[in-house]
C-alpha cells in the first residue's frame, strides 16, 4: 500500500530516549507502517520495546526525532519540513491504561468533557446532548448517563473512556493497554466488545498491548516490536505460523525449543539434535544456516502423542519419550513429555488419557518445525 492510499502512514519514525544509567536507551527506531481505513492494528511487544512511544508520537504527546506521520492527506509530523500539529488539532481519540475517568463527574459529563473544552470549534448544548447520547448508546451505557462515575464497575469505566474517545467522531483511535486493569474473565469479554465496537464505527485503530492473546484475537495486522524496532509486521495468523525470527516465535504464543546442527536435505533441512541420537526434518530451506547451530521451534498444539507401536504418518517427525506431567485444563489436556534431555509440552483433547509414566511417540509434521539461527 502506498502512502497516498493509506489512512495512517508512519514513515521512518524515530524517537530515542537517552540511557539514564539505570538501563538501556529506550524509544523507537525507523518504524514504518501504512494502514488502510478501518484497520485494527496492534503494536505488540514486551515492556520497553517502544510500542507506547510509537503511540504517543502518533498522538502528539511526544515529538519524534525524525520521520513522517500522516493521516489521510494531512501531515501531523514531518521532521524535514518542521511540521508538528498539536495534539488538540489532530482529531484523534485516545484511551489510556488508567481510563482517566473523573470521579466528581457523572457518566454524561465525563463523555461531554472533550466537547466542552474543544479549542477548534464550539459545540452548542443540543449538539453536545446528541453526540454524548450517540456515543453512550454505541457502548451500551445510555441508561447510565446520569450515574456518578464512582458507581461504575471496571468494565463500565472502560466503556465510558471509549465513549469519550469517540464522541468527537475522530479519524483515528489510539488505545494504550485499555484492558490491562480488568480481571481475566472481564478482559476476555471486553476483547470481543471492543473489536465489535471498532468494526461498528469503522475507525482506524492503533492498539498497544503486551498480551499476545489480545493481539492475535483482535487485530487485522500486528507489528511485533523488539528493542525499539518492528521485527515483523503481518496478519495474526502469519505471525503465529511463520515467525520471522526466534524472538517472535518465543514471544507470540507457547513453543518448544530444540537445538542442534543443521544440514541441507533436498528442498528442506535436517537438524541433528544436540545431546541426542535423533534428528528431525524441516521443510524450510535456509541455506545460510547449513552447517551451523540452530534452534527449532515446535508449537505444543502441533504435537500429537501416539502409541509406541503406531506407524509414522507421512511427512512427520517422531521422537520417543515418556509422559512426566498430565494436567486437565477444561478445554484440553496439557502434557510434558521427556525425550532424553528434552522436555516438550504438548496439548491433547480433553478426552485424551495419557498418564504420567506412559511411553509415547512424540509426532509433529515437518511443516510444524520452524528453524532459526541459534
């Protein structure tokens, strides 16, 4: 997608914070992404990777060191020309981690606040009433508009914050870990509600989180960040199934790591496992890794445990092992299986009946093994 076709275009964005002596320098370096209108886009990564800095630069809360930020045909920031549009003139909505709900105001007044203090135009009383009612109806809180903010649950406070963010009908919605203060059950429910709301209003959205499950479930596209840089930008399915490097494979979802020496084998590669007589095959062909130490990622859900007398299916790697842990988690069984010095995690159906001490075959497809530089 070209910059002229994108709703939000961020090009070579950099913002560096100096090393204070208490840790490494932080910020973002050379970030590039272009989003179509209505995209739900997530910046995902561990603490300190630069995702919130990126969001704050888009919002106008931080001034970048370099780069360009454009929304539609409007330039928010351009270092080369000296352009830097103030936050209050960018027509964006933002929800912070803390929600920033004012306890002395009603739900209505919290949502009306951005309209009352707007500097770029004046809103009449009738328009304020109409816009607030529309925003509260969108988040299904219209019946609570007269309630004091102190009498709201955590989920209701989050909805008020969202209503306040969309009341001015922004071109862009920025969300900074808005679900992190909710308990696990409510957080899962609000994921669905938030995605549904975003699709309903059709606003381009940039979402910041360190929660992989949130990112995978809610996003159209994800940018995984590491030490200030975007290391992979793709759809959730592609990031999970085809991670660009070992960091992405280990950070997004659960995985088993196998180490060994790689050699070429036809169209794929064979890895002779360390401290083992066993080898596995990977259909990926990375010529640059031949003859080198490598890491192989195998997702737990791609492993099938089979009886030791079963035949090996086509295009399947097989290791022998013994179950050392079996735990029921409702929707699945979780197993730990030892194979020589390896400890592998595998998921089975809730009806599977392997027990601790059982000898099993550990099977996974050649296409389920992702190979990376060690």
